[in-house]
């Protein structure tokens, strides 16, 4: 049985105009060590590591098994 959608607005809402100087870019910090470089989770050889956006692994974050999330205590992670 087809469904008839009820329209509550006569026209779609418009998005606000965006200008480049309307936004303030605030760099994020690393979740583990607080360095002002930002960080992303990455999978390296089956191990999850927190990698700074400079490409270096975070020296404080604990690596983990990617599939299970279990912490790994002693792993040599290649940069």
C-alpha cells in the first residue's frame, strides 16, 4: 500500500548562506596527550593507534587490537 507523505511547509527550508569569514577554525588537540596537533585513530598491522596529524603516533595513548578493542601493552608500532 503506498504511503502519502503530508507536507507541513509550503516550501523547503533554505540553508543559511555561508561565507569564509563567518567560521573560526579552532585546531583540535590530541585526546590522549593534549598536544595541539589533532589526532586520528589508525589501523597499523592490525593494531589501532592514535596518530597525531603530524604522522607520529601519540606517545601516551595505549594501542589496541583493532577487531576487539582490547588494549595491547607492548607493541612496537611502525610510524
